[in-house]
C-alpha cells in the first residue's frame, strides 16, 4: 500500500506536484493518469525517494522509502526504459541489482524468462529496441517479487503484442494481491487495465475514484442510428419525446433512451434501420474534459479552438444530457471516434 | 437470486456472480474481495453489508491487505556487503573498465619494459628499481582518472543511477561501495604493474654497479598516489554528475599545477606559489615518490599527505551532496 499525504514538489516558482493526497491499495490496478507534464513522473520519483518532496510525505506500507532495508522486495519500479547502462548485458544489469538486495542469482534467470529475454540475456542493453528495454526494465521491477509494482508509462513504444502482454501482466500481478500502480497519459489504455483511477493535472488531484465510477460520471452513453427513412424516424422519435442529435454522415444519436425502446419504436412504425447500436462516449473525451480545466487554468487563449464548434453536430431539442456546457478542446475528440 | 436490499453490484465492478454467497471467499481473489467485500450473510443482516456507494470502505482494504501478496523469496536486510558485490559486478561488466585498465597496464608495463631494456645497471645507482614504471605512470594516471570518473558519472549519464538508488536507497552505502571497489581495483592494478616492472628491472640489472636502494615503499606509495587520484576523480564525478566535465576538471587538477609554475615564476609576488605548485603537482609528486628528484632525500610523503587530504575533502563533499540532491 502506498500512501501520499500532502505531497508537494516545487522547482523554484513552478509547482510540479501540488498537495497530492491519495492511497494506492493492494489487489487492484490503480491507474495514474494525467496529460504530459502533469507531474506523474515527479510523483513517482518522490515515491521512490529519488526526489525529495518540498512538503508532504509518502509512505510505503507505513515506511519511508529510505527506511526500507530490502526495497526491491517491497516495491519494484519501472521508471524509464533506458534507466540502465547501455554497455552492460541484460543479465549483468539484473545481476548487479539482485546482488544489491541479496536476491539469489537464480531469480535473475527466472525474471529474464518471465519477460522473454532469455535469448538476449548476454547482449548489451544498448542494442535493445525500446520494447526490449521496456521488458528488461520490467524484469528489474519483478526481480524482488515485490508486493508493490510501479510502472511509469509501461506501454510506451511497445508493439501490440507487447502492450497485450503488459496488460495481462499487470492484471495477473494485481490478482495475486499485489499493489499495482501504473501511470499513463492514455485513458483508453487505463480503461482496459485499471480498476481504480487517480487523475492529476498541473500537479493537482483531479479525481480519485474507481474506474466504474469514473465511467459512470464522465461518459455519455447513447444510441447511434442510421436509417434511409431519416425524416420519418426523426418525427417518430420526436413524437415519443426522445431527444435526437444529428451527428453527421447521416447518423443520429439518441441520448437517455435504451436501444431496445428505439428499436421497438422503429419496428412499430415499420421503419428500416441500417444501424442501431448502443455507444459509450470515449473515455478519452471524459479525461480530456477533466484535465482541460486544469490546462485552461494556466493557458487561456489557445484552447478555445476547433473543439467548440463541433462541426456536423446540430442539436435538435436542446443540448444532450451528460454533456457539459462550455467544454474546452475535449469535445473535438468526438469526431475521430465516430468510426468505431 | 437475492433480496432487494442486498447490494448486488457495489461500484458496478465486474465480479464473480457466485462470490457473495459462497461461504468463504477464495483467499486468492483479492480483487473481488477488495471491491465487493462479501462479508457476513446478507440475508440475515440486511443493514450490515457495506454501503455500495461508499467509496472504498476500510474493511474492504483490510481484507485485501490480509490477502496481500507475500513473496517466497526470503527477506534479508541489506548491508555494505551486498552493495560491494553489486558494485563489483558493475565495474567488471562494462567495457570502459576493461579499456582503461588495459591501456593503463600497457602504458606502465610497456613503457617500463622499454626503459628497463634501455638502461644499464649503473643507472640504478641512486634510484630504486621501480623507476622505469614512473614514466608509464605519468601517462597511466589519466586512465585511472577516467575510470574513476566513469564509475560514478556514467550512471548519471545513462539514467542507471535511478535504478541503482531505487534498489539501494541508502545512497551513502552505494558511494562507499563504489569507492572501496574502485580503490581496490586501481590499487591492485597499479601496485601489480609497478611491482612487475620493479622485478624486471632488478632481475635484469642487479649488477654490482646498482645501488641497493629499497624499492618496496615506492610500489606502495606510487600505487597509492595514482589510486587516490582515481578516487578523487570518482568523487568529482559524483559531484559534477557529468563524465566530460569531471574528466576535464581532473585533467586540470593534474596538468595546471604542472604548467602554471612556469608563468608564476615571472613575478616576485607569485614566485612562492609557483614553487609550491611545482613541488606538489601530480607529476612531480610521482617523481618524488620514485626518488628521481635527487636534490633532496624526500620520498614524496608530504605530497601523498596533500593528496589524501584533498581526496578526503572531495569524498566528504560528494557524500554531503549525494543525500541532498534529486536524481
């Protein structure tokens, strides 16, 4: 378990991390989310005792990091893929880490096997691709078989197979009862792996809630419709008191009504539907909305851009529920999502 | 399946449908335990079960904590011994060590043997048999300086230092281990090579013309001097955290006091300073240790003491900065 209490880091005038208080619990994957420069890596470095906090405190199972006598058995961390000497072989890199914590040599072979680097164990780390470097970093994190695992942007630079592997690894580590704390700037990635979310922006805590709560609070679910008899469909839905939004490309979006009811209505009036699909608005969008506020707070003018207009979106019958008024650049993200 | 008041889906997490009603939740299912917290039979005590809306009831975590993972690897308290084995693995597993030490040995032994081959027994009348090693050491000390700097600063350059300090948050222990390991390696390499050259010279030129000057002390002092120079470089590398900067600084420390006296001698006011520099610069110090300077009988002890003081000061500075700074 990791506990942060009023954690603050200041670099001169700039506040990188501002009064963060939250707890990372065992048995689940906790996603640590924020845009680039939000202070995620700084927070993680403070967790590991690499940076000294300006104020506040971090405790790992009740202890400060520097008080841990055998840190690799408490906490394994992947900070950045290339935090290693390029001239050293993968095996020796792990061996020197293992020796510093009194971990038996056999364990090095085990973790190399776990991450699938046994074949290149004797190769120098500088010849490794980003993905292999990432795997070696993860091997280092797993070395002490720790209760707590921390990954900073683990899927960066990985191919789809590697991403899939990391996702499953994190889930299985959490299911063994370990604390898994993983940072990312990709909401879509977190939606697939994390059970709990901590969102920061500009160093401040924006959200600390379960993934399900986050989805419920922040995402809009709607039904997408396509029909060759669009006008009649619009009439029918209007008569039934259902709010419809035209979403361009001849598609309609219905908020607040289930796909069943819309389908039944269409059948009743013998309307042909080419598409009737329940949709979840992108979580990426919800995340952008959440963090946009903290971004806007510091840099106004630039963010009133293309998002507000939302081309192709003509609301008929008031703004859809669940959509915030005056959203910033986040709303522009709906457009690319239309395809899926 | 259940009565209405039963909190069926706390936080709408995906959960195993059978979990709330099985008698004992599986200990491995920490995830389900942490979220659903299926304690107590809900049918008998409808008011008791945790409120589904309340975020993270503490009881749920405590349960999760009891299910928390424990490693089968035995936990050992780490000590300096662990740090030493780790640093030994580090120093021997990089090319820079191999290169700098090979060049050092080639310079000291190679130049030494050339000198042995080109001297006669009567050349050793006033000087110890280890003198041929001195010429190689003048150049070879640069190799030890480079290695000393790289032992610390290469970790900062590559980012390895973050991994190192994550594994060993007791930073002073890491630096102490680095100094001990480096010093041992440097001392063994330099003492070994000086000794070898001395043995060659005494073997080849032990004629009656050669003076019987004891040379055991020169092996020790010479090796100590260049090894300390390396430790000074290591401390400078740890403070500057930049390989090129630290190597340049150390070259300045070695070369500037050897060059500057030529200028300082011009003015009366700086003449004294110039003389001191000429006496105590690294090259002249080595010359004194090898008793080449036959004007006085000093054997470089005061030069060695100065270097010890300087190195100690740099090491103290490195330790002081190490704990304070972010990495």
